[in-house]
C-alpha cells in the first residue's frame, strides 16, 4: 500500500471518529452548549485570522512597478541585445554568407 493511500485512509478513519465523538458530545452530554460555543469561537477566529493575515500581507508587500516602467526596461534590454547582435555580425564578418559555400 502506498504512503498516499495509507495517509488518505488514516484521514478518513480519524475524520469519521471525530464526527461521531462530536455528535455524541453535542447530543448526548451536558457539554453541548460549551462545545457549540467553542466551535463557533474557533470558526470565527480562523476566518478572521485568515483575513488578518491577508490584510497584513497586503499592507506590508511593496506595490508592483508601473507597467510603463517595465516597458521602458524591456525596451532598453532589447536595444542592448540588438546592439550586441550587430557587434557580433560586424566581428564575424558576415559569416552566414561565407559558411554557405557554393550553391
């Protein structure tokens, strides 16, 4: 049995056990109100904790560069590459025609 299947089976069994125990505690014991209050609190805390994390990330992440600035950088890089290609062509002495030989 592969480890993924074993982990999946374990998660299935544990989940079913938790559902049964939770149902028993809610419907068959005197702790129902306390359990429901804790469940509600944990659910709200998790949701707003995630929202707080998203807010913190948005507040502390620097804004992206404007598109215009990125376009200028790309144009500069293209000009550099074109200049390099022209220099290589001049240094090579038109090697594409010489390498062809006779047709």
